[in-house]
């Protein structure tokens, strides 16, 4: 019996270590498709509108669009995936102003686009007479010669000959008989934030204006700066106008906001990744996949705890699962499945080693997190708090959001007494607060409790709640990241300040 169990766990171990947690590293196309979980997100990605796709690192942006690239290509569509990381080779370390470095990124991008179009021309079957010659001429004369920025620095819109570039692209696509080209720009965050609005402006004038090119711009939510306004007007891309559709992956997979869907989604994520190594059948219903996955856990709450710990992030989900398996289950000879304790321990370790370690030497983010832990979690027994919308992009908060130490929920919230003042809702990462589980400082875990759940709270806990509607409430804690202060929701006099 023990031998059978050991063989099973050994086989499972080999499968888990082979799971590829980064889609761009997965070279096996079939595995990339097999591990993908189909949701309405994939349907939205198929729009021919240019689209901004936002999400923290690890939410699945690259996986989604690598699958999109492959499946649409098989249908005869033209899809070109470009990793912006490769555009900035040698630029990041240069001490250049945004206006100086942005043209370099754009020129690199257009050279990459030109190379892809040249490949398309070479692969043409039975081209029309003269088509290939015209394409080569447009690439070499009508496009390449206009990728060198003009010497003029003013006005800004004369940096490139946008009309010539866009017309050359239209002519090339016409000769290639391409009625729709999808251009996927991944890792937009690798372009320096200060230069992003200028690169976006070039995109708008030279590419977005080409009717049969659809741009899919993939960006990290809190490292995306598409526009600003100066004395000459708006520079960059305007959401809703230049890019009509925004797909925010961070808003889809938050357990507290959509428990049933998120639970089922993550069970399929785990099943599909294991099936790629264990040859489990894929033609199984989502409920069937969930049932199989639950066999790996001591009980349903253990799996739910893993989903909570992931905070809507697929990569964190797989990494915490792996740690729970190897550093929890495999260390206990008598254990048969992953327990809640395995999950909480793995999440805490993952937080310390892979998140906190990235900013512990930075005073601003570290002190901000310390204040939140000491005053929000310990003081109010909460892991949620509000921030005025005008202060939600403070450098320290942005840094913690980028490291997935804080998470932002969708929507805005307002005080009935101050209807013009809006707040955004933040939660602290599971790995940061779960160490207080079972102690006097354990926070109330539900982000948005129902009225029935509210009735079970003590009077002391209940006084810190503010109703959103007739079904949900949230903590009445407002955090000021600039002064490191807390106040009760809507009450300027009830202030608490942290000292360091």
C-alpha cells in the first residue's frame, strides 16, 4: 500500500516539476493549447478593435495571446506577436530623455514589423504580377527610409513621417492580400514608463490609423502610462478613443467577487497543467476536472484556501501549489493529500522569498507595508482598506501593487456624505496576513460579507463596516499613503497615525 502511494506521489512529483509557469518559455505548442482554460476572456480577445489588455504579471496575458496567435494563424489569419523586451536592447542603461529614447523603441518596433511583412512576401503563393517587387520597394524605400527620426525636435508630430509610414503599410498589406493583421505587443512595461506616451503617440499616428491593422497592447496594470497632456495637447493613446476596448484580467479572477467561477477556473488550470504531463483526458467537463483535482487535497476548504492564496494570479497559484506539495505533503510520510496548513505555509514562504524580498531594502514601500500590517491588519483585524482615488497611484502603493503585495479590486466606492469623493479598494496579499491566522490579530478574511455574515460579527467588528448596498459591506478604513495615516470612513476627526 505504501509502495503504491510512493509510486503515485513520485509520478505526481515529476509532473509538477515539468509544469512551465511562463507561457513565453513553453516551446511545445500543443501543451500551450492544452493547458489553456477557455473563458469569455478568450472571446473578447478576438475582437478586431485595437485593444489594451491589462493585468499583473502572472495573470495569463501572454498565454492568452500566444494561444490566440496560434489558433487564428491556423484559420488563415495573419497574427504577429512581438515581445517589447527585445526592442530595448542596449537602451535601458542609456541616460537619455524620454523624447530621445522613444524614437529608438519605435524604430526597432517598425523594423520588426517590416521583417515580418518581408517574410509574408517571401511566403506568398501565386502572387499577382509585380506584387512582390512592389512590396520590396515599399519596405526598402517607402518604409525603411522614414524610420529615421527627423532632425527637427519641434513640433513633436514631425518626428516621423507618419503619413508615409501608414500609406506604405496599407500598400504592402494590399499587395499581400491581407484584409486584417493582428499585431500583438507584449511586455509593454519593458518600455521605460516616461517614454511610453511618446511611443504610444507614434503607434497612434503610424499604425492605429491603418484600417486593417488591429493592435493588441499587453501591459502590466500599474506600469502602463499611455498618455499625458502638455502645452501642445494630448500626447499618446487615449483609452476609449484611440483604443476602444480595454480588457482588464485583474478584474476576472478575484475569488471574493465571483467565487463559483473562480473556483472552477483554477481547478481547470491545475488539471490542464497536470494533464499535459500525466496524459489525463482533456475531454472532461469542468466539473469533472474539479472533482479530479480535489482528490489532491484533504478537503474542499484546502483547495479554496489555495485559490484565495493566489489572489487571482495564475502563476502564483501554480507556484504556491508546487511549494505546498513539495515542502508540505512530501515532507510528511503519513500524509496522503495537501492540507490547509500546507497551503498557508507555502503561501507565507512564497510571499517572503518571492515578493517581500524584492523591496525590503526600499524604505517607502517597506514602511508602507509595515504600517498597513501594524494598523490595518493588527489594529482593525482587516486585510482590506480604502484609498482616495486621487492618491491611489502613490509610488509606494504602485510598487507594492507591482510586486503583488497589494491587490486592487474593481470599481470605485463613495461616501454618501461626500458624493464627490471617490475611493478605491485595496486588499493585502494572502501571504502577508495569513501568518496571523489563529492568533489574536487574525483578520476577518471575507472582503465583502453578506448581510447574513455581518450579523455574525461582533459589535466591535461591525462598527468598522460600511454598507455598499443591501447585500455587501466593506471595511470603513481609509488609508493615506502620503502621510501614513488611517481614518474612519467619512470621518476626518477619527485619525490614527503610524510612527517609525
